[in-house]
C-alpha cells in the first residue's frame, strides 16, 4: 500500500515538472510576434526565437501575424450625391507594425478596419455623383488609404493600400447606362460615317478637279502642238510648191529654147508647116465642150500668108524659111541656179527637227500631280509647251511671222 502511494506521488511530481517546463519555454516562429505579460502586465514582445518564461508568473497574452494581410470586405451599400445606391466591394492591404498596440489598443483590429473602411467610404462617395464614382477610383482609393492609415496608426497598423474591387449600380441604372452608351456609340458611328462620306466626297471632287485640269492641259498642249505642226507643214509645202513651179518654168523655158533652135536649124518649108498645122487641127477639136469644128474656107490663102511671113521665095518660086541673122545675140534668162540651190535640198532642216523633238519631249513629260495645291495650275503651267516649240524655231524668236521668213532663206 505504501509502494502504491509512492508511485502516485512520483507521477504527480513528474507531471508537475512537465507542466512547469512547458510553461517556462515557448517557441515563437519568424514573422510572428508574441506579447508576454508578467503577473497580468505587459512585459515584452518577442519574435522569431526560443523564449524562456517564469512559470506561473509570465504568460503569452497573444501571438500576432506580422506579415502584410489582404482582407476583402463584403459589398457595402453606399448612397451617392445624386441619391443612387451603389454596392461597393473593398480590399484593404495592411500590416501590424506594433504588436502590443494591436493587442491592447483595440480588441479586434480586423473588425475595426472593416467598420472604419465602410464609414470612410460612405463619406467619400456621398460627396460624388454616380459618374464621378465610376471614373474616380484612384481618387477614392487615395482618400480611403489616407484616412485609414491615420486612424489605424494608434492601433499599431500600417495600411498599405485600399482598392475598390467593384462598383455595382442598381439594375435599372445599369440598363439606363447601357442604353446611353449604346446611343452614344451609335451617335459616334453616325458622325464618323458622315465624316467619312464628306471626306470621300471631297476627295472625289478633288480628283475630278485634277482630272479636268489635266485633261484641259493636255488638250491645250495638243492644240498648240497641232497648230505648230500645221504651220510648219504649210511652210514646207509652200516651199516645195515654189521649187516645183520654178523647175516647171525653167523646164518650159529650156524646152521652148530647144524647139526654136531646132526649128531654126532645120529650115522648114511651108509644106512642113502646113502638115504640122493639119496635125494640130484635130487636137483643137478634142474635148467634151467642143460640139462643132469648122474648117475655114480660105485655108489655102491662110497657108500662103503664113509662108510669106516666115519665108522668102527661092529661085523656083517656093517660099522657104529664112533664119534670122546668126550674128544677132539674143538675151537668155539670167542664171540664178546658185541663189535657188537650197530650194531643192530634200534634207530636213535641223532647226525644224530640233523644234519637233522639243515638242515631243514636252508632250511626253509627266504631268505634276500637285496641280491642285497650286493657286492656278492652268494659268501657271499652260504656256510651257508653246514656249518650248517657239523657242526652238530657227531664229529663236518664237513668232509666227519671223519663222517663215527664216525658212524662205
């Protein structure tokens, strides 16, 4: 019986020692702080270490998490300045910096932060309209953070930031806003469509204007070149006709001279002249206009008079042609072959060829597309083709009166 009592006493002592050891040693992990009281009063704060306590004298009042915490509060109804109720969700980022203040200054700092956030949010949003509330999140976040950080400083807390997670207006307001946004988008679409049509019409009109300007410019250049070509063609044709007439006249003069020389050298008799006269009479009757041909009755007398005028009677009484005195000198046409030698030159005039080449170069030159930007494109650029053609004429004067005179050279 005595042994049994001794075992019980030993077990009690061992249990007491275990309790004493358990109450005298505590392990506080990193990022946590333990607030220790001695005989019910604050003693010290330890963090991240093994701490020895006086048994039955010291005790751990509370352990506080020193990490930054994120607390999301449920939606809170808030009335805006224009008397609309919106539901706002908030998220608060805070950290305990003074564990003993968080333990002794407030009983539950999370509830305190929640209530303080709600009241501050209602004060801030109550001074804004719905539109300002929806578009001023950064401003609301900044005001909430400033008020919360100042109010929770004595609780040993540091508010890092406050975010509005969502702002939900009433369903009727959401429907009205959607209609307003839809109408606004349709309005902008209509404006943009009208603006596009206006720009398109302007561009089309501008293109038509440039096209008409270029067409008119091309027609004017073509007319100038055509007129210049016609003028040159007439000048060259007149020169050719002049040379041809001169050659015809010169040829007829030479032919008449040769014929009369042959007649003089042959000494024809009146019979030959009569024979030639008879051969010529049928030719006189040819032609559609000749309806009747009359042979004169005194044909023989005419031949006699013709023979007497051209000849002299011989020993046999026959009239024969007597040539004029051979010593008599007859004036011949003046030889002007040296003066008209260049009339028969068939080579192209270099000055004319150069003028045609310049005109073709002007015609093939690309037209500047910036005519619309100039004050008066037609007035400023129209004379260029004519200037190029006229400046290339032989004398360089460019006048229509001087060019033919130079070509008649």
